[in-house]
């Protein structure tokens, strides 16, 4: 399995059998880059965590043309009459869904607290717990306060954590949250484009914390 971080909270996950899952590729990703990505691989499925444009963008979805698109009700309403190539599956907090076309991939959708600073509060703001290829990926989404599923007994191969501050955890909060997991194989910072220095601060703090 290969996990590739794109802009903001966007990721591409490629399984050992060649299935490609996209996550939260939104307005921070230049459309020309998205077009190049789509020309190099078929996007089999896409997850969107919530309605905000840096995570959910109809032009980017159209450019990626995922075979199956997993959205909450609010995002589906926002699409309206737009015509998409993708099959759209409505998902809700608390569901565990088997991903179409990849029998061994499941995604658990859990609620994430976006905090007090967002002007448009999403009706549902997802985090994801993804299982595939015998590995697990925890995607925290736009988490400001620790929330969602209990992680104290959770062992994951990858933890994708926001570190950008104001709308999400900052570096210190992300490191503190990471320390509550039973085990993390690799922590990957995200959502730091407005201040890339928060990425370096998270990496330094996380490495120092795990030397103890």
C-alpha cells in the first residue's frame, strides 16, 4: 500500500492490487495538477470529509472522475443538479462501509469537532478509519478538539493529523492527541498550507516526544 499526501488534506491511497482511493482533494489543489493526476491513474473511489471548499469541490471531483464518490447529505445537496460521472453513495456518522470495487477495504465514518472558528459549521464533519491490505489508516479530518472514536486502544499504521491551527489542531495539540493512541506506525501532518512552518514544528515535536 502507498499513501501520498497532496495539498491541504488531500491524499491518494494505492492498494497492493492497484485500487486507488482519493481523499479530500479540494480547492487548494490546482486543477492542472488534478488533471495530470487523473491522466496518470484511474481514481476508483473518493471520500470527502465535509462541505468546506478545501475538502469538497465539484470542479475537482469532475476532474478526478472517481468511479464511486462517498459523500454526506450536505455535500450531496450542494451538488444539486450538477451531472457527475461518479456513482454517489450517501454516508453518515457511525457507518462502516465496504468500498465498491475493493472487497477488503472498509471505512468507518466518525464525527469530528471542527471547533469554534469556522464560519460555516458543517452538519457532518467526518473523520475516517480505513482498513485495507491488512493495514489501518486514521484520517482525523478538520479536528480542532479531540473527538470521534476512542483512540486509546487503537493501533494504526498511519495517522493523518491536521496541524494548521485556528480551524484545526495546531502542532502541539496534534502531538498531544497522537500520544493518546495505543500505537501509531507513522504520523503524517496535513492541513498546513497557510503556514507551512506548522508542519516542521509538528515533525520536530512528534519526533522528540517519541524519543522519550
